[in-house]
C-alpha cells in the first residue's frame, strides 16, 4: 500500500443537508434523472508534473489501483453514466461521452429480461427512458433490444445496451463500472457475467445492506464492493460478515460530510465514497455550484473522499485537483 501523505488538508467549509438515505434503501432510487446542463468542451489542462509521471501501480488488480487513488486524491463517479442533453442515462454512448471528458468511474443500473439477458435500466417500467411501454422484466430481450432510449423525453438513436457490451467497453477502455443491481436480477447472475467477460478488475458491486455485503463477499471474495458505513460499528459488522477491507469502498451517504469518519477509514486502508447527487435543487451538487465555485469538491478530496458520486461528472472532473495525477499514476 502506498504511504504517500496528503500535501495539505483544509477545514470543512460546509455541511449542507439533503434527504438522507437509510441503510436499507437505494440512495439513488429517487435521484433526479434530468440531464445536467451542457458542459463546456474545453480540454482539462494536464498538470505539468504529470508529463513524465510513470504509473506507481504495476498491478492491474482494482484494489491496488484504488489504494493508489486513495493516497493521491479523488475521482468523480458519473451517476447513471453521466446523462446530458442528447445522451440518455445508462447508455453506452453516454459512458463514452463522459469518458472523453475525463470520467473513469461510472455508476450504472443492471436489470434482467424475462429470458435472462442482463441489460442497463434503472426503472421497473420502460416508459420514462425508452420508446417502449410496460414492465421491462416481463419482456424478452428480442423485444427490448429494438427500443430506442430517450433523453429528457426526446427520442435518440441509441439502443439499450447489454451488460456484456458494457463490460467489454470497460475492459477495452480501462474504465470502472459500479453495478447497481435492480430487483429483477441477482448478484450471482451478475457476478457470473462479470467473470465471463474477464472484467473483475473493472467492476465495483454496489450493496445496500449487511446481508447483501455478506452475500457478495461470499460469492465474489476477489471483487470490490461498496457498502454503507455511517459509523465505525458498521465497519466492524462488515468485517464480521466476511467483507475484506482491501475490497471495500465505504459508502458514507449523500447528506452531511463527515471528515472525521473519512480520515479514520482512510487510516485503515479503506476508500471512501460520498454522494453529492440527489433530487434537483436539494442535492449537494446544486448547492455546491450555486455560486459557480466548486471548491467544496476540493474540500471533500482533501478530507479523505476517494470517490465522489455526482450528477455533474464533467464539472467535478474539471474541478478536482489531483484526479489527472491519480488517473495516470494509478494505471487508469
């Protein structure tokens, strides 16, 4: 594990409140799905000291790469792939667009069709995000595969991607996808698909309860997961249930920043995830950008957060201080 220390730490500027999520709930079930405002296409300048920077991590194992990121800075994670005007949520083309703008971690939702095909879809019903109607899990893939995705109510030319297509894209581009299991499928099914795609080092499995974390630890002891840690006692319970700290990213909510907890977790070798996403006009994303100054994200970065789940991945990627360094040094 790298022993690099932070260059500096600055005090917490703001503790804003949005709707808190419980351990048993999906914290993004009610999140806004409106596309973020069009982001500038300006190129993010590469810090001068990264020009000749060689990767610090030789291993391709994801836990080692995330350890590296933890000691350097933070990366943005694009909620539902980073939808924007003309690019729908959970679309392969949207992931590609976000990737071009600097994002390397993508949260996506995984559902299963009636005939057993895993595909990207958040909602139970098709109406909001596709040109189809009805319950997605009650349809065969042959029907689902013909539907076009919509962005803000407008039809696009993009089709629903399968999980396998997405995993192949992630492997080819050295990207990381966080897989949020929907009720229509099971962890065992998803894990099998990840292994078949040889994508274990490109995947983080999202869990919401102790039981889910225990299941994933048993089914995939070599894979990384997120699990809710709101208090040190949560960490101890996860360890008791078989979760390995080297494979854990601690999800610490979307409500109130907790730098004390974050630094304690970092000291124990655990990456920290914090979400600024949520309902429009309630989420921290909107509060942090209300003055067109996103320095609050730098505060999160310097207070121990490794992964910032956001609805504004382009802007956050431009704002973060050390993400370019981490991407290059840690082998992304």
